[in-house]
């Protein structure tokens, strides 16, 4: 035994350590992604099937073992179908290049403050007058395919333009506005609805669409309820409601003014913490 251990230690090099570290890191990330997604319950079910297959083989339950092995053989195809939303989201996450900064990183401080002021003015007006609004802030995941469902504008951001787009008589008021960098990229866009079955029944299509786009991308959604004027923000599939205008302003500035990857990671964590803290008690979606 001692010789066996000695052989292992003597043959262990730096490349082996790197190999183990990479594998451990990948497994950690995969487990974290599964825990944060709807795949968690599916994985638990899969583990039960694997355990049942093993036990049926050990206890010579031949019929059960044959059925389970056949199920596991076909299960690879079934898993691709069942896990399709999670697989897509995971691949999109992996494919986000950290070498290229998000459009927000291209904005200088004064420009960021000007754009934030325009958003705040528009959102405050929407909330006061109970005008429904759905604004999508594109980050690293491209939303070009979503933008193509609406009308491409590529216009400068202003409170007046946002007011006209969401005015009830406007032909584009029912869809979403997509913001790319310092431009209103598209309006009247159709978004995918969330598949989350646990959401409050009081949330309508606008909120479900706002949550849905954040489940399929890293975008941030600003939502103003047409019925109540309540301001909400959706991030990573989670909705925080009953936000005041100061919180929205702080969130946007925090987003626009961070220009490097480390800062953006810290900002993302800070954003989630702020929204969770402020929306925890009144969040009807969680």
C-alpha cells in the first residue's frame, strides 16, 4: 500500500494538478448552474434512475434491470429534449466572450449619466401616469434575433422618444424596446414568455415577457405596470417589484458606469443584493 501511494505521489506533476483543478472547476460550475436552474429536479430524477439500475443489477432483478438499461440508452436523446432550455442557456453563458466588453463599457461617465437621467425621467412619468412599459437593456448576449421581431430604430435615447413609443396610441406601444449601448435599437419587439409556473397569478404578459428574456440572456428588464404603475426590474429570471425611482437610478448608474469585467462581476452581485433586499418582502414572483 505504501509503495502504491509512493508511486502515485512520485508520478504526480504540475500538469496533473492543473488537470484536476480544471475538472473540479468545471464540475463546480455545472453543479452551480444546475442548482440555479429548473434542471435541479430533473437531475435528481436522473440520479434515482441510475441508482435503481445499479441496485437492480446487484440484486439480480433481471427484468427491472433490462427495462432500466433500455431507458438509460434512450435517455441520452430524451435528456437533450428535456434539458433543451437549460442547455441553450448554459451554452450561451459559455459563449459570452469576456475579451470583448459589453456596449455599456464604451460609454463615458457624462454620457452614462445623461442616458440614466433620460430613463429615470421616462420611467417616473410612466409610473405616475400608469403607462405600461417594457425596456430591455442588452448586455453581452446579442438580442438581434429578438430585435428583428420589431422595428429597428437605432435612435438616440431620450425620455421624449420613450414616451412616444409607449404612448397608448403608438403602433409600437405593446411591444418591448431594446436598448443597445447608447441607442434605442428596436421597438415593438416580441419577447419569449417565462416558463416559470410559480409566478404570481397577478403578473400579466408584460411581466412574464420581461422575466422570460432574462432567462434566455443576461439582459436587464425595466417594467412598468399599466394597471398599477409599479416599477419592477428582472435579472437572471428573478423579478423584483415595488421599486422606487431612486433604486432604479442607482441600478442603472451601477450598470452603465462599470467598465471592466471585475467591476461588472461585482456590480452584478451588488445589483442582485440590492434588488433582493428591497424586493424580498413584496416580491410576488419568488
